[in-house]
C-alpha cells in the first residue's frame, strides 16, 4: 500500500511540540487542551439538547478506550459501529483509533444478512450498537459468526432481560476503563502517541451499487489532510454548527461530522431520531450543511405541498416572488450586476417569502451548503440558490476521502461540479473517463487486490467510472456513469441519470429509472412520492387505500404525464439530448426499496438489478402493449417475504418538436 500523504503537506504540530497532529486521537487531545470548555458535540434526548465539551469528550474516549483494552481489544482489531448518529458511537470510533484499532461503521437500516457480510469480511471482533434493534441483528450474526466476541450497546431500553455473557452496556465499559486507567496511568497516552498518520484509520464499505460492497481502506493521513484542505477552501472555523444526521457508514458523514469537526474544532449536533431531523434542523440552525440531493428534493417537496394547501393569495405571492428569485436570486448571491428595481423587489421578497421560508426550513443561518453523492437536478439546485442559500456542488468518492472537485465561491455553475479540490489532480482518459490523484486516495480495497488494481493505478490515479470533461475554465462536467452512458439506435447519446434527475425535480416523482440504450427511444419507470401525491389526491377528493392503489389511478397517471411532457420540452431544447425524449412510461406498483435490493443504502438506484428484475415491464414498454401484469417479491421491515401482484397501465407520450427541427 502507498503511504498516502508522503508527497503532500504534513500535519500541523501539537501545541506542546511533542509531535504531529496526524491522527484523530492526537487531534482530540489537542482540542481538549486548547478548546477544552467549548462545545464539541450535542445530542437531543427526550426533547432536551445535551452538550459535551472537548474536555469531556476526551475523558469519555479515554475511559472507553481503556475499557476496550481491558476486554482484550488490540492494535489492528476491527470494531463495528452501527446505529443512528450518537455521540457515543463517534467516541467509540476515536477510542478504537486510540488503541490502533480500526472502526468499521455500518448502515443502520441494513438487515442482518447484509451486516453479516461486512462483519465477516472485515473480520470484526468487537461491535458497538445504538439500541435493541441493532443488538438483535448482531446477536443473530454472532450465532453464525462466533468470532464476533463482544457487543456493546448504548441505549439499554428493551435489553434488561438479555443475559448473553458477551453483551455489555456502554456504561459498564466506561467504568471498567476508568479502573483500568487508574491501574495503568501511562497506557492511554502511550497508545495514542504510538499512532501514525499512515496507519489505517477506518474501513468504509461502498454501497454496492453494482455488486458486493467493497471495504475502502483509508489512513488518518487520507482523511485528515483531505479534511484540512476542505476547511481551507471553505474557510470553516470553530464557530460552525453542523447537524450530523447522515449514515455514519457514509464517507460524507465521516468527513464532515467527524474529521472536519476534529480539525476545525466546531460543534456537531446529533438529532433525536431520523423522524425528527427537520424539526431538529430548525432548532440547530446550522451554519454549514451537507446533504445528498434526495434530502434537498424531500425538503422542496415539503415546501411545494404546503404551498398547495395555502390560500390563493399566499400561493400567488409565493409564485410571483419565486419567479423573481429564479431570475435574479443566484446573480445577487454571486454579487453580479442586477437592476435596481429587481434588487428592491428581491428585498421585498426576502421579507415576505424567502426569509420566512428559510426560517421554516432551518436554513436561516446557513453560510455554506454542499450537495454530493449523485447529480442534483439543475432546477432543484437553482431553487435553493435563488433563495440566497449558498449551496454548492462537490464531486467526490469514498475512495477519495470525499474531495475531488468543489465549486469555488463566485464560480457556482448549475452544469458543473466545480474545479479540482486543493491538492487534487484531474485528468480525462482517452475513453472520456474522469480520473484523479490526491492525498485522500484510498490505500486499497480490503482483501480485494484485483478490484484495487482495476480502480487504482500504480502511480496513484483512480478510475472514477464516470464520464465527463473539463471545460475551458477547469470546471468538471459529469455526463453520467461511464458504464450507463449509451446510445439510442439513431446514434444519439443516452444519459439516463440526466433524464432521471429532471423527472425527480417534480415533487410528485420520488424515483425514476430510464431505459434506452440500444433501443429506438426512451422509456421510464416512475415511483410516486406517496406524501406529495397523497396530499394532492386528498385535496381533490380522490380516494385510495394504499400506495399501489394510488399509483394505479388514472388521475395520477394524468398528473405524472404532465411532468413527463415538461421534461420532454426541456430535453427538446438541448440538441445533445433531444432524441432522448420519453415516449412511454409506467408507474411502478411499489416503491423501489433497498431491502428488495433495488436501491443501495444511500438510495442510489441499482440500475442493472432493476432492469433484470422487471425485464418483463421493460419489454412491455417497447412492445406497444397498453398494460402489463407483474408479480414481484417484497421484503417487509421484519424480514418476512411477500408477493405483490398488479396490472400496470402503460402511457404513451408524444415527443416535442426539437428546436433545431423547428428552425429548419
């Protein structure tokens, strides 16, 4: 494995001059010394925010690390972390790193079978779980994988009657650790100072979009140098407020909620639950916000639903000022010239619409926001920037410790993902694939040298698998996943993600899957957004009993056909994709679901899986049939399997005349 960071800037030196701040535990000790009384992390429990300072966090991490050591945890051991964002789970990661161990965060909504693959593949010995739900999964795994020696839980509710000898409460390990620390006073600091930046810091498993998840091995140098570079580019400081709500297994949360917090010294807040995130967002009022496109899409859907329920005058005022915002808001945000009349109207709009809306969303204090994970629809992106919210795009990967490109201030463009992040090199391969090299480049895929060799060259360049190009200003434009970009039979380009993002801009469409490669025209599967369409149906007195019932209604097909027709008009205006207009579509009888293998745990569509699973529907869309019967297996929340049958209607959509054709 390469020593990432050896040819890049070295880490800062500890304040006492004793060494470099090149690991998370060393950073924590330095923060405790210099920012000891400042808040480090908060958690909302029973409606009350509880706060821990950097000194208190350091004490908890030290005690837990010593408790792990007392239980036999050794340098190089792996510890699984599973649950919602909780202070103790973050502390467990740093405690393991203090001993030279390697945390392996896992997706909390994964079923036991999915978790077992990671636990076995990573050779996990210890695990820290949030609550009874996660403990039950780990107990099931341990019955088949006895090498999982110890399970530690944070929340004791529901676990009083559990008597397994390998099961311990977090408090028990803390108490054991304090006794161990008293008996071995020099142990903890010796372990921390033994660590080096080149040591493995974490193993993050990919979401498995195209197959079995791969364990991405990152060193402290990989993560911390990348975090420092991101902080430098965005000028983040100790006074930022960040809400940690994304899966801890995702590299975005690992960098923004963990690494950048330790590097910059700002406070991170953990919401009470996944169901209260939007309410907690409003209470925290973050200054820095990171979210994948689906979060921004969901928030926009909520806004549009509320406006549909508002009175006619409020709706009229909202739509008037939003039209103004779309026209001049982004220009004002970027400090570009705008007519005085429009500036004054925009200020009035901020008083009447934009300000109250941002306050309702919890976005009033946001100084900087990012989106990444997959491409965001330009219309969605423009909506937020038009409100004066400085949301930018970045392009990254787990294999890059997040950062590949970032939008610089003043150069935010809807059709690019920015310029190269600090210390990142980018090149475009002969086949159009984007490649990069940086201090954040991963060491390897754990126990998978073949995949490592396919992705990472000997001189450190990484194949992204994405097709794109650099424009004259050095901005990167991503077309689509290289393997997904295809051609229609007339030779024109077919970029499914581009089409799907346009469809998902509409609040009524939650997911979309487009097909067209090697075909005469484009077709699409659509998922309705149950909340948005349900609200729409109720206001029109349209009865329905379930998702399947609502999705099959003619009125809903009419509603979504209007959305598809608008997308076709947008596509017709772009000569590069005008041939990709959607000719036929259907509304799926069920939501695409990660438990059914149709989505990854980060809600990315597993396109090939969906195409294979619903090949009968794809062929029906191209056969000219007006309906198609389908039976599909579904997985319930408790793991049971069931069958769902439906007779799906298929709609034809007339293409829009291309602008180039009209000009002729």
